[in-house]
C-alpha cells in the first residue's frame, strides 16, 4: 500500500499539486476507508505509512498541529539536539518540555529546570521543587545545623 500511495502522490504532484505535503495529505484522505480523518489520525498515518521528513512535519507544526510538533521533539531528542528541543519548547511544545525536563532532572541541573519552567512547562517547576526539597546527603553541610 505504501508504494501505491507514493506513486499516487507523484501523480498528484504531476497533475498540478505543487506541494508534496498537500499531495500526501490528499492521498491519505482519498485512500482511507471512511473518506475522512481527524488531524491527529492524518499525522499518525503520514508518519506511519510514508517517509515523512522534517520539512513536512515542520509545515504541519507551523499550521498548529501538536502531533507533528511532538514528533519533531522526538526526532530532536533522538539526535541529542538540545537547541532544537529548546526552540520547540519556546514554540509551545509540552512534549519538548517533558523531554528537556527528564534530561535536566537526571543531571540535577537546577538552573535548566528553572529555565524550562519559565518557558511554560510547569512540570519542570515541580521537579525543581522536588529536588530542592530532597534531603541533603550531608556533604558540605555545617556541623551542628
């Protein structure tokens, strides 16, 4: 089926659809059993059945699709690209916030947790509070306090 969809996409583009992503979306809609899909179902199908590249995901994310934004965050995480994850958080990706928080908490990076919380991911603030309230291991503590 994926080969058929890819050929159909090519035909759609040769027939006048200049945007590859739009052709892919049309092919998904035309080949679905029900003839309609939610935006989340569409993104999931595009990512599962087609070779969706970053450019296509970025286009969907720019149109407000949170699933595409989350997928971009997953790709940035897999590549270890913290700058891109931070940019995605600034764009409102709570999934990027989750991924950054997980990394910062594992490293006990308190300033980074504060930065993530300030960027709008509340769970980073909760994690920061948890780490700040954790009992001290006694290193560097003043005797008698």
